[in-house]
């Protein structure tokens, strides 16, 4: 009797482990599963049948490249998460409850409460520590939020490669109807942006998602276009930053382009190589002082010729920093002493 119970427990534990493996987004060959579970391929086949009997839609394909995978079923199967996955989900739900997607705060908190109830004590302690000793910045009431249905419409059109028409309110409040081929949805800063090919303007454009009102149904299919630099996040961050810049500058930097590119984010500017030792940084900011800070953080020599306001500001900073050093203060005291004599 004892041996039977132990066998049942061993089988149950193995089935849970097998189900956990099948929930990853890939196909598993029978031999791979057998190695992971330390059993024979015949046992794997029997366990697969047990899962199917329990209602899990495990798909199996034959051939050299065939394998097993868990398909989407009619009901949501229980999720098997390891410790780090469970904490990641909990932190994500907590973040979503104070995020920029409107209407999901309450559902995020409900899902978090359900997850916390089933977490083992060791994970609850870690999660409580995270919640106790981290303080979120209160959301600005003026910060725009996006309706989840809008985000769903945008990503669905991008996934299905269907043209999308929508009403769009620009910065000045003027509304226009746009027809686009959606490419990617990008979260930058505290806002969501749609990166798309504007059909009428024949160029790439970035649209704030909170200003979009999709017109459903969507339009005809389109063949995906290749983004110029292939990086949607960098493309959006450069465009959004440049649009907000009040002051711009092209700075000759005495360092290799790859070195400077590692020190700045795409939101700060674009780096262009001149030769192996120098590059040009096309940058900007909403104030001259901020632009001066960005250049100081490069931690290398650079040359600036324009705009005049930036040149004057850097000269002022140079004098201020020089006056702050001990050697300069000693010289000043020595000069004052010479004058008194």
C-alpha cells in the first residue's frame, strides 16, 4: 500500500513537471522530455495520454522535426510558475494597477489578490518586502491613459497585417482621419505610441495611442515594410524626443561612435561615426542647461560651435567649475595679496 501511494505521488509530481515544460512556447521532442524527466520515452507517451485524459490539449506531430506542445484549450489550465516567474507576475500586476492603461487597475488588483492567496509563504515574504520597501511615484492626474480596447485594436491590426483607419487628435487638438499600416506598439516614458506607415504621406509616422480612435472594421491586408534602422523602440524614442526638443546641437565628440552610443540612450540623440576616433552627436533638450548636462556626461572631449546659447552656457560652466577648484582659489588669494602690498 505504501509503495502504491509513493508511486502515485511520483507520477503526479512528474505530470506537473511535464505540464510545466509543455507550457513553454516551443515543441518538445519525446527524447528531450524523457531526458528532462529522467524516464523512458514510453513513459513520456503514457504521461502525455494522462494529460489529454485530464483535458489538456497536448498536440503531437510526427516526423524528424515533430514533437509535443500544449495548445490553447477551451478552458484556462492551471499555470505552473517557478518562484521567479510568480514574483515577476505579481510585480507586473502591481505595476499595472497604477499604470497608464485605463480600466485595468481593478482587474489587476483582483488578479494580484488571487495570486497572493496561493503563493507559498517564502514567496509571500519576498513579495511583501518588495511592496513595503518600494514606493511608486504617484501618477500625475494629467497623465493620459489609454483604453485597453484601443491597444488591442492596434496590436491586432499589426499582427494581422491589416490597414487601419482612425481619427487622430494632434497636439493642437485638430482632428484628422489617418490610414496606416501598423508596425509596432511602443511604450516610451509614460505613454504608448503606434509606429506605422502613413499611407497618404508615404512615410513612417509615430502616433500617441491615447489620441487614437480606431475605425473598425479594419482595411485590406498589406505587405509588411522594413523599418529603416530595424529598431522600433529607438525610432520612436528619437522621434518623440526630437519633437519635444527646444534646442538642438550637432557636437563633434573625440571618441569612437560605438563608445558614445553605449553611454547615451536613443532618447538623448543619434551618434554618427566620422572616423575611428571621432563621431558626431546630434542631440537636443528642452533647455540649454539640460543639454549641457548631457554633454558633461559623455566623459570625453567634444567641440560645440552652435547654437550660440549653448556655447555661452558652456563657457559659463567652464568658468564656474574653474572657480570651484582649490588651485584657482589659491591663485585668487595670491593675487589679492599681491595687490594689497
